[in-house]
């Protein structure tokens, strides 16, 4: 979810701060007011190309910042990229200067545009008439089809990926084994060196964590020795120490134990306390002795950690991964050293792995055919009231011929990968009598926006989740009132599973929003300024009335606006 948006010096949008709400947010305004600038600012947050000619006249820098709820999986990716995060928020900021400098910040820490482009699909997705939605991408179409398979899809997709990985690994080993003798000898030398390097390190799982803890303790040795020594002295050595006071208390209580029952019970407690203090004293003394006898231990730990880190960079991220790599090296060495017999055994494994992949991918393909029929049917139902009632859409599965492919289906080599051997193609027929063609060839921008909305409802449904914020830029283009109302209802439904922001010119769409924002253009001192305001209920009525009536708002248009707002769910 996008919590807030802050824009500075983007064309006429000199300064805009918008607090977005959960659910369905709508953005309205007169033609030319600057609605597209809000979408442009979101495009910058999504990592799209920036241009210095968008900087406001008289300003040197354009900046856009957005505060997002941080998805859990992104926190781990940012940690991996060296950008640790705290809390549940992520602030994305971009700055573009007239000199062409383009800077990206994540939680005020410098980052690369490539990293932003990598993580942005988990934060924000734009669906508009200018960007062609990404819905045209074949990989995205395949992902949507698999998503429509629900719980059935995950194990099938995972099995295909696992069998492909196994075949790919075995095939690579066979290729190395089948090479000339010189390459085989070089590979043997490399593997033996790597095996020796790992063995000599004598790795132990969990050792790195222990060493880091010991290093931290030794780096703070002076403070630790001081605190432990002071504790030992206060408990045992100084005049009036804890043990001396306990001894005195025991003597006093022993003298009256025959007359006072509480004294007798207290003596037992003091004896137990004294015994525990003695045990603690021994522990303190032992640890102090260890610290006194470890003058070179810190250097040893640093050297060991440096060795482990070199090993991890070369063979895996931790001891467990390096040991797994050592086992894999052992298996490959066995194969290479067996010669012809090893080659034949590996060939049999490759053949078996490819057969397992073919079976898994075939099962997935059959399931996709079923999912495609259901998805196409649900899509037709969703688009029927969006001005596409006569349109037809189908999900086709195709195979890409590849003569050199080891996977042969129906006598022909086909391309394949970790997602199977299907090429998923969404075909669209906007009007009866026209041919079914790929979306990229026939769908307009407005049609694509509505198809994307319908696809997400058909494939994802309305379940709650951590979906990215979806932005629809004038998906209502070419729609009338009834169709606009249908679009508004669908956007509100989709908002149950995540935040939606829709730029619209139809009051029927705007009336369904949970939150309503308006872009207003003003002139001050001869300059034009665009501002974004979040509207209360009465202001929403006025804005809907303006959208209904045009320049002159009437009592009738206000009544109609209030009725629309009530019908849309805003009461």
C-alpha cells in the first residue's frame, strides 16, 4: 500500500502531498488540471525513465517520494543489497536534476535505479493508455494463467521447476564429461583443488556465528573485564561484600533460631543464596582467567573469519552451502574419474531426468488448458459490462519449435524451461467477425486497461493480500454512464485485495471510491500551479456535481451527485 506521495517541481505540480487511503482511491480534476502529472510521478517511483525537461521552470531539481508499506520479502532483498530496513515502511525517493543526474534513495540511503526497477513491481503497478500495461508480456500472461489455477497450480509449477533444474545440472555435467581429454583433465584439477580447499578449512555448521560473538566480546574486552572484575570484588573481595554480609546475617539468625521460626527458614534461604553466589564466583573467576590468557585470540578469530568469508564467496553463502557444494564436487569427481562407465551412467541419469521433466511439464500443460478455459470464461463475464460485451478473448497454449532441443514432442523439438514448454498467448477479438489475434496487435490502451482489471478479478479474485498498489489511468476511456458504474463496482471489488488508485473523468466511477482526491489548477502572480486535495463528503458531492453538469453546477446535479455517492457506498 502507498501511504503517501510527495511531489516537488514536476511541471506545474510545484508541490503536492497526498495521503492515500486503503482500498479504492479516485483522482479527478478538470481536463488539463494535472491528473497525468500524478501518474507521471508514480511512474518515476516505479523506476520508469526520467527526463530533465519535466522539471518546473525556474527549479533545478525535480523530486518524487512515496512511503509504502514494506512487503516482508522485500525487506530480505534490501538487506541482501546492503540496505537494512527497520520497521514496516519503505520510502522511495527519486531526484532528477537539470544536469541529467538521476538519483534513487530507499529510506534515505542511496540505491541504484536497477534495484528500484527490480523491487517496484512488488510496490506499484501502472495500468494506463501510454504504457501498454505489461499485460502484453508473454511471461506475465503465463504468470496470470498459473495464478488462476489457485492451490492446484503451486505444486505443479514447483515440480516442473525442480525437474528442470535437476535435468539442467545433469546435462551440464554430461557436457563437461563429454568434452575432450584436455578439458576433462582441467576440470578434474579444478575440482580437486576446490575439494582440498574446502576440506582444509574444516568447516563446522554454526562456527561463523560463534566466532562473531567471540569477536564482539574480545573487541569489548576492557569493558567486560572491568564489569566482571567489579562484580566479583563486590560479591567476594571488598570489605562489606555480599558474601560477608550474608555470613553476618546467617550468624545473627542462627543465634535466635531456637526462639523465632522465621529465622530458621531464613537460614535455609541464605545457605542456598550463599551456595549460588559461590557458584557464580567460580564462573566469574574462570571467565576472567580466560580473558587474561587470550591476548592473541582476537587476531586468530579475525583470520579465521576472513578465511571463511573467502570460502563463502567462492562456494556458498554459509558453511551449510559450502558443505553441500563439497558433496556435489565429490559426485562430479566420481563421474569424471570413472571414464566411459561414468559417462554411460550419467547419460542414463540425464535421460531419466528429461523424462521426469516431460511428464511434469505435460501434466502442467494439461492443467493450463483447463485453467485457460475457465479464465477465458470468467474474463468474458467480467468484461461484458465494460463496453466489451461483444469482444471475445481466449487463452492459447503454443509450442515454440527448436530443432536442436533435446525435448521432442510429437516428433518435433520444442523450446522448454523451468516454467514448462508452453508459450501462453492471450488472443483478443474486439468485435464479431474479426480474427482472434494476440493482444499486442489489436487491443487499444483503454481496452487493455479494462482487460487488465477484468483479468485481475478473474485470476486473483477478491481475497485480501499484500498485492502492490494498482494504478489505472483513465481505464474508463470511451465508456458511458452505465458502463462507468460497472467499472467503478469492479474497481471497488478489486480494492478488497489491495490498494487501487484510478484516474477517472466519469462521476459514476468516482462515486465508488473509498477516498477521493482532486487535482486543481490555479494561477498566482502569473504562474500556474497544480494542487492535489483530499475531499470530504460535501466536497465530493460538489466535485461529482461538477463532473455531471460541467461548468455550471445546479441543485439537480448536486442531488444526482449525492445519490451517486450513496449508491457507490460512501453513504
